[in-house]
C-alpha cells in the first residue's frame, strides 16, 4: 500500500495540513497554531501507517516544522514553492488561493514528483550555512557603513575621500575639517559614529571567518583544493548543497548552479544562451573560481584559451569553463560524501567552541 501523502502549507503563525482522497480532493484537514505543541497536534491528527509529510519550502518558512517532524522519525520531503504554484494552477485552483488549496497543491506536487529532496536532520553543513550567512551579514553591513561614511565626507571635503576607505583614513580626513557651522558639526558627529561602527565590524569579521574555517576543517572537504575556491566559497557550496546525492547527474547539479546553458536555436542557427536560473550564490562562487583560474593560469586558463581558439567569445568561453568547474565540484562533493559515509558521517574533529 503506498504511503499517505500529507501536504503542509507552513506560515509564521499557523500551519495547514491536508490529506487527499483518490480524486485528489481534500479528505481531511487541520490547521494548527505555531507553538511548542504543533508537532504533537499534527501527529495526533495524521492517519496511521506509512506516511510522507510534504512541506512547501522546507528550507525556509517550514524549516523548523520539518526538522521537528524528522526528529520524531517522520519522513519529510521538501516541495519547492514554484512546483507547488504550478500544481495549484494545473489543479484548477489558480484563482482561489487559500491555505487549504495551497496545502492541497503541495500534496499533489509530492504525489507526482517522487524525486523531491528528503529532509535530513540538521548537521555540520547547516552550521556552515549559518556561519557563511553571519560573515556575509557583517561584511555587507560594513560595506553599507563605508558607503554612508563616503557620502558624509563628500558633503564636507571637496572630492570626498579616496577609494578603499578605512576607519583610520576616515578619521584622518575628519581631523582636517574645521568645526564650521552647526550643520558641519552634526555631520562630523555622525561621521565619528560611523567610524566607530566600522571599527566594531572590523573587530567582529575576523573571528567570524575563523569560526567558519574551523567548522570547515572539522567537516572535511577537498573543495578548497580547487584553485579559486577558498574557505568561504567551499562553506557556501556545502551549506547550500548539503547532500550531493540528491542530484542524479552532473547535469542536474549544473542546472542547480545555473551553469547549464539553455537551448536558444532558431532555424539553421544553433546556439545556447546563459541560464539565469539556479542558485545565484553557487553561481557566484563558480564565477569567482573561473575568473581566478583564467587570471592566474593552470588547467582552467588552458581550457579557456582553447575555447577562444575554437571561435567562442570571451563570455562564451567563460561560461564553458564555469560548466566544467561545476562538474569538478560535483565530483568532489560526491567523493567527500562517500568518505564521510564510510566513517559514519562523523566530523574529523570537533570545531572549537566560540
């Protein structure tokens, strides 16, 4: 007897779950308030026997619920929001959007797409994702603060400050500005506050990078052996991909990274165009690695020059190199996964406490 598919539409304050009948209509429905007892309430309602919980966006809004169900020994699959939306349109409810219809669409999508990713318990790859996000938040916050500081100095100094502004350079420029009127005085006070913010962020970014490096070393990966992929790039890949076996082939992985070109032929002209699909963070890591290899030499540069000699444009040759790098990363991820499975999924060492 096939497993019962339970479609779940998660929200911040409530979750709606449905079970469908043989005609794909809602046979049973429950709406639970997001609380500490949400899982027990869902399990008490769910039909007995083998079952699969299909949760929309199980890596986003439904992450906590998905992890709680997995911790209870339940089978949970992740239904992408785009797939659920397509199922809702094809099922005849495109004009009626309610939590019940959304949960029904999730259940239908899971019924006809058995290749959906099965949600696994959070592990060190989730830790790497958190550390990458935290470092990026600090770096982007510092960049925004520097931009604000540049703007203030431009209002007080002709031509403003030079590029690559640091807290030290900004303080030196600020000391050369006379007190002036009340407006200039307030600008100087705000600039000093921004300088203090930059200094605070400068102190916090290196420890965040060290924690990331330590966690990556404990996880164990050979991605950093690829020229152009450092600790941050490797942690970004692992944090997003998690289990590489969910991609049947390197082509599926290339589609996920946005490096698989799309057919754009017409008539007698056969050509491919750049894909804007896929995960843009992974695409950025591969783009950086490709540019680094082209600039610093090695097999990547040789491949790039060979594509140029074949008549491809620089952008086409770069896209071809990114596609090759995607395959290399995929093979590395699979090899690392097999080694990790051989040692029981354990880390090589425990990351140091923060």
